[in-house]
């Protein structure tokens, strides 16, 4: 089976391309980091891709609003090429700043407001899967980190109603294992209805604030040294994988499994 | 025509809410009820109505925002505060707005400015005086303007256009003057035509005479024997304490080679020799960062810098610059290392200290309040680090009244670089004659002029406002992507360095040393705005710039990459082998100095130190102050002190997960306690880890700087060991922040500290790989009563350790893990309460300062490393500030598990309850061990002093048995106290 090909956007302050590429490659994809200007110069590059990633980062420093300037640039110069890309049976994911970008570009509904704390927050959260998406196949809950200043999901009531009808509210913050362990609130940013991620295009496009690519190894967990004692004392081997990896496997399997 | 687009929120706006919360906290008596926020963009260009509409659309989120053209939308309000930047100050939001507008209009706005500002509409019956006071809280007059608008205001547009009417010719500076005038030139700067001075050159009379002599000897057609202003300014910069580290370099008493060569570099040379084949140093003390081997493919680099004086003036801008500046020390290592971790440290006054201080006797220039300095520097690293996509796994806040005048802001960056690309070593570089001199990144403005000479002086009313730069992390990130992702590995340039202190004069001067000369055409240097004099262009410290040597044949390919990444690259001259640096401007040579003189012409000063008198009273003084204290109360109060308590609000606002390399987080355990070390896994697919830790004990300087430096190193090493590192693969960095360094007594203290660096580092075998010093952390100004005052920062040494570990799954955290685990104290507890945290508490620093016993401690640390590698330890914490009592509390709170211990019989001479709990004896760790590992664990520690003191228990309390008393504290109370100091932040 041919490896699916992933294009990871970069430029203007996006910054999680390297780790995202490494994760995709570790689960059997080939991936390239491509500058948005190179795609603008040659939109046909997208024709080769099965998966497009709008990764996390700080495009344009969040100046004028997170994801706004990059989202505008994407929409203006690559709107049609992305539309063509999504007409095929492809997958797209927007992670954190990538989510902010694809909402601004109108690829998924809603908006990301400043966290209710008024401050950037980096910590782990628990998510429950509440919608259908190839990205989330077989996943019920997962724990991953967030790191953002503007992750407070908002959409007007009619949009929320539509999202619900479509089963497009894909991920919600929930009080799961890490929230209980650390006694931290489930919702890190005040997101409406605890929404952490939404989908469009029948689940093929997923936008989410948390970072699954930072939760692919056991030793990335915030309490792995605590869990490790349990394994060691019971004579068991320490796990190697983290909960976020399945998302990337799912994406690859979407193209490789028959 | 000037236009304005205003964007407001149509949904609940957390920015307004957060500003409202702050103002309500600061003005609890005011009738402030609500606030709303309007972002404004002022466009100083001709735009058609339809263009303006399109621009407004792009700047507005359709779901959550509304825009308004020309008019500021006004809600119900009593006063409105408008905050914008002063002319010429870096305006990142304005820049992005400009790019957005240009992108949507499909045309450039040329030289027209786009400026951001915001309006905060205040609701409630507040007075104008209150509104004015609130405006003062929301802006820093050195970089920003604030206008207060009443309900009748027409919200007139302010355009912060830079309009320079300065003299832009090149002047000759007459040095053939008497000594008094010559000294004045050195102290106050070159005289302008109107008699004002350009700002301190920080050149001594002796240095100026050497310069005078040099130029008198030059035979330059059509020129007198005087330097031009650009030549003199450039020499002042090149010879400054900030750049040449003269105090460390010049002879001090009997140390002819200088204390840097003997004690710092000397220690590393000795250690490397001793380590022989096990030497892991690869590039030390010669590049922008120091580098050690990570594995056969990669090197790890580290560098820690300070940015103190500017952070005192503009805490936010100063600290952004601290971090993005040190990132460039990483990008400027070899042919460019990728920044993979940032570390930070803030030495500040108690933020609750409300003492007012002024820079001038007329009291028109107040120092920012201590609280605002801390808030600002925290925000600066947040912006700089987060926006750059570099994780921040480690940092600290240290508090002492001596940091009230000037804060110390430490920023460090760890880098990763492949050893080779093809046959080319990426960690070596050399500009070649014929290479283009290329300036990359930002443009040049008046930012930071005299920065290098300024930081060699103390903070006073003469401190120039232009000394403040504000970093622009995104411009730098673009530059970093272009270099690290593409140009470096295509080998398109032969050398690179950072434009830091002294700007181009520093970087080009340094690289000219590699090739053998340089020829620059000054008018080719791109400017932010017109009107700069040549010397200003050459010395400007505008940020986000690097200088590269690009071979002519590679220029086209290099330029193409930069264009694609939207990074400005400009050829400004050529490297030569003329042995001179020469600058042309409008067809005339305005600068021509031999490399020898530029770099090595500085006259060497013989420095003399003298032993300070110390009032060392009877150590029993302290114990008398503490007689029969309520130990439970003391424990809780200690936990609530800012030197000990949680700074989780800082740790959590700095992204430590980006790049996916995090192994142990800044906060450990269920109870989220700040750790003094962090571990990252920098290479995807490799099990190897990098341990980072810090050590600082500036308080001991009040008694003995040798002991201070020794303890700082011991602490950094101990913290790294506790996290899983071992002594045989551990390097350290030194950052000296001294004060009043012109005084022989302070030089004596410096020499003692440097000597300790040598003694301790060589004993532990931990080489220094990089370092930096900042010698004048003094404030000279006035109190509220108009009395002159001098605040000298405690002589401070920050030691940063970096080590490589073979397997990240062995990394250790500080939290107690399981009920029933045994608790041990490793090392000896002596009566060493001098300058300890508890002594600061009683306002008495007297007592025995902790003494480092390198032989015993080395054995202790090796045993701990062995035990961790064998998997025998469940938790480990270095016993540091606050002593054993605090270490016990931290492991308990972190694990959210109780402990029952008896510390009445510890190894060491501590006998009193306060000494046992709060002595800061070095070389100690507190560890927990599962019962099944007890036997093997104790075997490893044969020959090391240790005590089994108790166990981790289910009961939610910490119970400590002391010789004549007992401390029993509920876990919830401990946790609450630990989190109390910064609870409202």
C-alpha cells in the first residue's frame, strides 16, 4: 500500500510543523512541510496530498486576532485549491493555531475567543469524543495538552444547533483522568458547551484546540513518573505510546486499510 | 489622509474583562462597573472608500467582531482610555495589520505607517483623576502614550509618525582638548551643535587618550587627525565592559591573565584534560553559545543572557528582547542551531513593596512599581517564548529588596544542531574575503542606541529612553525558519552572527575578524524611517537581525529562500582581507579603523581589589531572634514566601509542551509544585534526554561571595542530579550579575566568587561551556523625600546546568509517589542558617553561611545518580532554599500524600529545631524509596551520610518529630500556604 502523503503548512509563525511531521512519519505517512508562499506560487502541489495539516503555532503573533491574518491569506490565495482538495476524499486537520486559522478561513464554523482567564494556558486536558470523524475512529476519550491564549470556542446559537444536528461537535472537554489527578477544571478556556473541536465535510475536516501531536509517547504524560511506579512495582513493562497517536494512525489507516 | 478602522467585540470579551479585573484590584475604592475594548488601526495612507471597507472586513472576525470606519464606536461610558505606542516603538500589531491590508489590496502601502492602539471604555461613576490614575497603570510612558477621553471627546486621531530633524551628517570629534573635556566626552558623550550631549560613551580618560593617539598617527588625505563620530561611537561600543568584559578580562591583583582566563576558562581546560576521552565539550567559549555532544549526530548548545537595565525601564519590551535576543545566540551558534528550550529567571523586589523611587531629583521620572516590573517581565517572556514556538521547561523568581533598583532578567536558550551536513561541520564557521555582508531580518531604527555602553553604567536619570528595544518574535521566527529549515543545510553562507549589543558595529566587526576585514556601504542598510545619522545606523540595536557572510555564487539562491519566507535580506558590503573595517557613505570613507586597533587597541587596566570589612556578629544572634518560635507557624509562613512558594501561574502561561519534547514538566506531581530542573527529549526517536537545572543563592553574598558562588554551583548540580543527571555528563554556565564593580571591595568579592567557580567546578568535573556578566546592576536616584539613594543588587551568580542522560524513562520528579515508601535525607545537616531564607524572615542575615564540601557531596551525588539509574528511587528533590522543612513540604504537597518523619537524629551538627528544619546546608537530597528497594538502596549509599527519617503515609498531614517538639501540619494547609503568595496573580 502506498503511503499517504501529508502536506503540513508553514510560515509566518506557525511552529509545530516538525513534531507533527515526525508523528505522521512514525505511523506510516510521508510528510512535507511546505511554506504557504510556495503553495500560493504553486497551488497544484496540493493535488498530490491526501492529508493537509494546518499546524499549531503563533501565525502573525496572534496580532489582530489569532489565526486571522493567516486565515485571510489562505482564503484569498488558496481558497479554491483547498476547495478542490476537499472535493476529493481527503482529510484535513487544524490544530490549535491551525484551528483558529481554518475557522477564520471559513473551513469550519465558529470562532476562538480569548480564554476566559485572559491568559495563555499550557496544561493537560481530557476530551470525550462526541462526533463522527475518520480522525477519531475508535476513540472515546483521550488526554492531551492545550497551549493557547485564544481557545475559547464560540459560535452563535443557530450554528451550534446546526453543528449538533450534523454531529459535528467532535470533541468536548470533560473531567477525566488527568483533571481528577491534578484537580484542575475540565474546561481550560471557557469554551461554549465545553467544545474543544468541531468538524466539517462529514468529519473529514477536524479543527481542535488541543495538541494530539504532543501526546504520542508515554513519557509526555504529565504524570507518567507517577504511573511508572505502578508498572514497575507490578513487574510490568512501561508503556511507550501516548493517547494522541491514535488520531494520526486513524488518518493513515483511512487511506491504507481496505 | 489618515484613516482609522476600529474593531470591537460583539460577544463577551475576555480582554476587557481581564483589564477590568486588574483595574478593580488596583482601585478597589473606585465606582468602576464595566469596561469594553476597542482595537483601532490608524492608516496613514491614501485609501479609497472601497479599499477601506475591504481592509476593515479583513481585520474583523465576522462571527465575533464589528468594525467601524473612521468613527470610534462608543458604548455607554464615563471615561475612555486610549493607549498607543510612541513614534518609532516596535508595533507588532500595526505591522500585521499592514501586511493584512497590503495582502487584501494587492498593493504595497509604501512608506505609509499603520499603527495600532486600543480604547478602553470605562463604565461607572469614576472621577477624571481616577481615570488618569488608571491610564497611568495601563501604559509605560517610555514607550507608550495614553489619552483620557471624556464623553465629549471627538477621539481625534494621533499619528505616531517618526519625524526626525536630527543632524544626519558625519561629524569629526575633536579629541585635541584638555583632560576635563576629554573625560566629559567619555562620560556624557559627543557634544551636539546646540551643546547637548549624545549620551555616554563610557570611555575612560586613558582609553580616550589611546584613541586620540591612534587617529593622530593615521595619515588620511583631507582629514585631520581626529576620529569621526561613527568611529568614536563604534570604538566605545567595541571596548565597552558589556562587549569586552573588561573586568573579567583585565589583570586583577596577582591574577595577571584576568579572572575569566584563570578561573572560568581555566577550570574548563583542566576538566577537559582530566576527562580525556570522556570529554563532551565540542565548542566552548568561542561562539555565541557553548556546545556539548548530544550523540554521534547532534550537539546541544546553551547560552544564558541577561537584559537588566532595559527591563527596569520597560519590563515587557526588555524581557521580550532578553528571550528573543538569546534565541539569536542559539541561531548564531556555528551555522545555526535550532532553539529547543528557553529558560528564564527574574530577580526582583517583593512585588508588594510600594516604596516610590525616582531617577531624578525633581521626581518627574519615577521607577515603575515593583509589581509592574514583575508583571511586565513575566509577560515579556510569555510573548517572546510562546510566539517563537520554543518550549519553556524551567525558570524561577527570586526576591530581594536589592533588586528594587534594577531587576535581573535572565533568559537562556538551548539549541540542537547536527554535527555535520555532508563533510561540512555545521558548528564551525568562517567568513571569507569576497563574501557579501548580508543583513537579515528587521530594519534599522533608533532602537537601543547606546545599549552596550548603557548597560555598562548604572540606571540613573541620564539613562536614554532609546535604550529600550521591543522584540518582534514573528519576524525572527520567519528568519529562523529560512535559516534552519533551508539555507543552513544547503550551505548557502559561510558565517553568521547575531546583531546584539552594538548592532552591526558589533557583528560586522566580529566577522571581519574571521575574514580579515570588511568594507560596508552604509546607505545600503535598510531603515525603518529616514533621518538617522550614520553613527546611529551603525550602532542601532534594532532587533531580529543577524549578519551573514554569503559567498557571491550563493547569493541568488540565498535571496530566493529569504524572499519565499518573506524575510528581508540585504547586501550591505563585502568581507575583505584588508585588515581594516571601512565604511563608505555618499562616496566618502567615514570609517576606517584597523582590526587590530578595533579589537585589541583597548588599554589594559590593572585592577586592584581590597578585602571588605564585614560586621560578622555572633551567629547566635539569629538563634536568639528565633528563640522558641512556633515552628508550625514558621513552616507555613516560609511556604508563603515568594522565594519558596508556587509560581505555577508563570509556568502554566509559558508553553512547555511545544515541539513535543517535554519529559518532566515545570510543575511536578498531583499538587503541581515547581521543580528546579526539567528534562526534555530533543530528538524524535532517540531515548536520550537533556536535563536542565538552575542554582542561585545570591543572599549568601551578604556574608561571603565565595560561599555564594560555591553554593550556586552545588545547587545547580544537585538539582540536575535529583532530576536524573550524573556528574560525568554535566556542564554548567555562569551568569555573574554584580553591582558597584568600580569598588575594590566588590572586586575582591568578585575574585572570591570566581575562585569558588574554579574550585567547585574542577572538583565536580563540570566544565563551564559559556557565560556572561553584567557588572553594574546599580540604581542611583532619589527617594520620595528627595534624598539621594543607591541600590546595589546583591552580587548574584546564576548557574545553569545542562546534562545528557541515556534514557528519559529514568527521569525523576520531586513528588512522593506511594504510601509506605521510605523517606531518606542524604547528606549532612549543619547549623548553617546564615543568610538563609528563614534569616531573611527575621531580618537578620548573621550566622554560618553554608559551606560546600565537594568531596562528600560528589560521593553523595554519584550515589544518587547510581540509585536513580538502577530504578531504586521513587522521588528526589534537592534540599535548597528554605532547607529540609521546605523540601519535605514540597515533596508532600507535590505528591498530595502525607509523611511521618523523625529528624531529631540527622547526620551533621544541626541541633536546634530551626537549624534542622531550615538550615541550608548544601549537598543534601530528600528521596523516597519503595520498601522492596530498601536493601539495595542502602547498599548503594554505603560510605555516604544519610538517614532514614520516616515514611510516606495515607494520613493527609506532614508530621515532623524534632528534638524537643513536633510539627504536625495538614496537607491542605501546606498546599494552601505553598500556593498563597501569588494566588491573585
